[in-house]
C-alpha cells in the first residue's frame, strides 16, 4: 500500500519560510555577507554568481543587498583586497554595516523590496 503522504504534511506559515523578512536591512546585509564568506571558504560550489572570488593574491568582492551592490567608497561597488587581510577587512565592513554607516543606501533598497513584495502578493491573489 502506498503511503498517503498528503496526510503527513502541512503548509508552513509564510513567516516561517522567510526568516530574512523579519531582519532589518543592515542585519540582512550582514547575514548576506556571512553567507557569501561561507560560500567563498567552501570554494563557491553551487553559487551561480559569487560575490567573493580570488584573483591571484587578491580577493575581489562586493557587498550586496536587494540584488544591488553597495557603494562602499565613493561610487565604487566592486573591490580588491589582499588575500592575507581580506577576512579582517570584510569583518570591519560588516561592523560598519551593523553600526548603520550604510543605512542611507539600505533604506531606499528596502522600500523597493517592500514594493516588489506587495506587487508579488497582489499578483498571487489575482490568480
């Protein structure tokens, strides 16, 4: 007799499936940075577009939120750092993110995320 798997499962509430929705923009950015660093350390396996890659003796990176690279210095969004100091530099950038140094960039991006979410929700309700 085949298992009636439909009776064994239940739909998860939307809030539990999207933990990042509960995080502030700076906390979400910091989490994205942690995830990108972990992927880099693991060799970027299964990552389509890694944000951290090694280029010779340097590491090329960007810090992203809402599918947009943050401007860390001036208008620049992609950087090189010496491999030997990369993790220390990246940790300092993450500390600046959490301190709020990039809030002016994160706020409009968060509004765009909220608008996209509302539009997606509205289109799902029409179906």
